[in-house]
């Protein structure tokens, strides 16, 4: 990075530091969500669609059912994990 474009955050006001911190936290959360969606898409594609000939621009009945079940199980697992973590924090 060009030294002239680097910013010394110690010169920021407390309000600006707080805003910057919130922006960084939001971006981190977006990245985590994107990684989870990518992981879920990859997992369910491999489970339900990969290895089969693609004959249509839409899922057939068995592929759609498999994908719905895959996503549903993943969501149930995530909710269960979050619930257990929340209980541990209390």
C-alpha cells in the first residue's frame, strides 16, 4: 500500500473510530454470511446435482426435493448451534 494512502487511525476522533469499528464489524459479518452461503451451495450442489447430466435449466423433482432437504437440514443445524452457544453464554 502506498504510504501516502495509509491512514493513521490514532488521529481519528473517538466517534470516527467507533464508526470505523462498526463498518469493519459489518463487513466481517457480510464475509461470514457469504462464506456460509457459498459453503451451503457447494455442499448441496455436490449432494443433489453433481454427477448427473444437466438436461434442463430447472431442477427436476428429485433434485429440488434433495436441495430443499439439504438447505433445511443445514439451517436446522445452524439454528441448533446458535441456540446451544446462546445457552452457554447465559
